[in-house]
C-alpha cells in the first residue's frame, strides 16, 4: 500500500493575525474555538497568535470561516 502525502492544509498569515482583535475581552482566537479537530492552539496563552499543527489538519476549513481577520488560508503542496 502506498501512502499519499497531504496536499492541502490551513496556514496562518501572522501579519494579519491579532488575537487581541479577535476577542478583546478574553484574547481567545475564534479559529481555535472553531477547530473541532483541536489542531489549532494558542500555546502561549490568551492574546497570543495561534499555531496550526499542519500535519494533523483535516482540511475541514472551519478555522478559515471562523477567522474574523481572514488570516487563515488554504495552502496547497504541489
């Protein structure tokens, strides 16, 4: 059996991402809350930009729809 490599994943544009604007009161990233697979985390705590564990990304794109800053995009590997 041959294993297929991942073709798409979510990626954050950190120039556009600012968790302070996402939730000014709590600093919780909307994309983190939307990710049902729990592959987006704010590792350094509230008010910090999230990290996507791209190798675990399932491609549901819920994070893209949830991000009010439009800082998450689909990246394709060719």
